[in-house]
C-alpha cells in the first residue's frame, strides 16, 4: 500500500518549498499525498498555487481580517485535526515555522501520526526574533519524528537540543529545488515585468521588502527615512518596494515614501515576478527569511534589517550583511555597494549555501524507507 501523506501548508513560502516534495510524491508509486491548506495567507497563496499547478485537496479557508495569532492557532488545530480524523494519513508533513506548521505538527502528534519537519533546525537564539517563528520551530522540533535539516548548522542546532542524530537528515533546502525548476522549465514565469515597466533605463534597482512584526512602529519608520536618504543621495538609483498588505506596514511606507518619483510602491508581486525582480536587483534590503536563501542563488547582496537571523550561513559567507535597525549602517553599507565595485563584487558571489536542488528527492526517499 502507498504511504498516505498529509502535506499541510497555509502560506506562499510553505507552498514554494513543499511544491517539489508534492511533485515528487505524486510521481512516485510509494506515496498517496493529499494537500491540506489552512489558507493562512489567502491571496498570495492562491496565486502561487496557480503558478506551480498545485491545488489543495482540502482548503480550510481560515484567514480572517485582523486575526490574532491565538485565533489562527485555535482554528488551525481544530480544522487540521478534523481533517486528519477523516483522512487517516500515515504521515504528516509540515514546513518551516508558521502557525500553520505548528498547528499541523501539534494535531499530528495528538493523533499519534508521525510528523516530518521540512527545513528543521534553524535557530536565531532569540525566542522573540523572529516572532513567533523562532518558538514555532522549537516546538515543532519537540513534536517531529523526522527532521529534514537544510544545512550542517541546522543539524548541529538540533543535536544541541538533544534531538537524536538518527532522526536528523541533512537534505538541503527545497527552495533551491523550486528555484532551479523555475530557471530550467518556467523561465517565462520569472521575467522582471514589473521592474522593466517602471524602472528607468540605466538606473540601478534596489529591491525592498519589509513585513516582520519586529519592524512595526519605530523601526520601520526609521528604515523608510533611511531609504529616502539613499535614493535622494544617489541619482542613478530607484527602489522597487512591493508593500506588504498589513495595514501597519502600508500606512508607514505610503506616508514616508509615497510621492518620491524614484521609489516605486506596488502591491505584493506574484512569486515569479518577485524572483524576476530579485535576479535583476543591484542589491536587496529586506527583513525576510526566504530572501536570505533566494538571493545568494542569483548572486544578489542582501542587507538584512533584522536584529537576529536564523539563517547564519549567508552572514558567514559574506553575502548577507546584518544591519539590524541601525539606519546609519544601512545608509553607509548601501553607499559602499553603490560606489565601490569591489565591495559589490565581494557580496555578489553566487553561493550554493542551501543545497543542490535535490532536497525533495532525498526527503521522499527517506520517508519511503522509514515511514
């Protein structure tokens, strides 16, 4: 009998990173996968599903305006639990650090279904940064049977928390699988259409993303003022800033950066367009976890506006510069990258920090052998 695997997701990053695993399972006689979506991020998730050609077998559609984390957790555990009772899978698979992932792992554990954790072992060392993701990962690691660690550092983090070495498998990160698939077979989906349309010829593009809760309030205001100074002091520079849908982000960004002719504020880009913009960026200013993994694949320097990161590999390799909320440092490093070609070359090396594009194959082989 094939292994019935419940693959649980609710956000665009989860889908992008689980899509290669879903595809590998669907192509294998060893698995009967079904995709369970909580709908935690509705619009962005739906667009990405359309792009990668994956539909949810079950969609709980739990997203509500201004929803508290406690409400998301409560609704997700209940909805996932009821679905697991009905479907009775052999394995539950979750990815990363979202509330959906924690809910899936908790529901699977309650029902005695073994849990596999894709992208296990990332740690910042600060339970409040990223919040709540750092604690979500720690809790999932106590619930999971299989820990699919993307790197040796992630494995070492798990070993330090007394996770059995036999339960840890270094697989690489499945985001590399997804990016290589896009580059090889879906190049038309990652064209830089938005930037090509709005960025002036000859200008250097700085891509910006900000959405983390730790940035809300004073930090995001300070960062936006620093971005204004970077643009105003460099005439051949333009910013592309896909603005997160959260009102706490949009109000500040529009108030401080709106009206500047060389700052282009857009709605969130679909994943293909975002990767297209990332590939053509001179550098990226971000507080995203995923961008820290994606940018080195294309040799794009990352200025990270976060106090802590669970992806230390990029910092150690010199392709990610951790700025924190130090706006003077943000302005200074941006100025160096724009005016010093040597500095830019040092940070724009293509690095395979997170795998070779075969992570999904390894994960499915391990589950086929052990589940």
